[in-house]
C-alpha cells in the first residue's frame, strides 16, 4: 500500500535512510545528517511524501516537489528510497509510477531527476524503462565512497500525453 508518510513512518524508515546516506553511493546528502534534519528535508520541505507499506513495515518512500519556481514550476522533482531487503521486488517501480500519477494530479507537466548517479545502474535502467531520458551528463558530479568522482545524469520525462 502506498500512502502519505507520517512522522512515525519516517522514524521506522530512518535506519534505511541513514544506511543510504552513509554509503555515499546514490544521494548527495550529508552522511552526518540527523534524523530530524532528514525528516525536514524529506518530509517537510517537499509538497508531499509517501511510503510503501507492507505487513506494517515501511519498505520504501518518495517525495515530490517543484523542481523550480515561476515559469518552470510545471516540472516536479522526486526522490526515492527502498530498504535493502526490499530491493528487486518492484517497489521502486511502483513508487515511481505512483509519483507520476500524483504529479499529474498536482498539476505538473513533467518530472526531472537532477542528479542520478551514473553508477546507480539499476535506477538508471528503471527510470529509462519508465520513459525517462538522460538529457544531460554532469561530469564528476558525485564523489562516490568507493569509486571516487563519477558522473551524474539529469533525467527527464514529459508527463502529459
């Protein structure tokens, strides 16, 4: 089930969130971020955030927000996280499909991911399968904990048919 996130949901997902940012492989978030800072960033700053819950366990989450203001406020931005034990089960796909529908309901015309780490091959392939295109490459944009500087992609999809 996908539903709007609560503070309690985020608290239960915090170990996964902390694991992801500490790994420094996919998100450009401060690895020393506190749970309170993460909650503000993920759940309060965006327009809305959602969770994927199965058997009362939060297995994934995403947020949606405008990518820019004014004349570019028709493009949204989303971020997704799935717990390591739930990866490979289609949860990220379901969250992304849900986010696209929510984006349309919220009046957005397009969705853009500003920095998809190029070495996150599973995510890149999934976003491409869901209709996103790589529209730009930012050379050495991400300092990967294991690989050093790697490229990041800007990925985009027009949502209106």
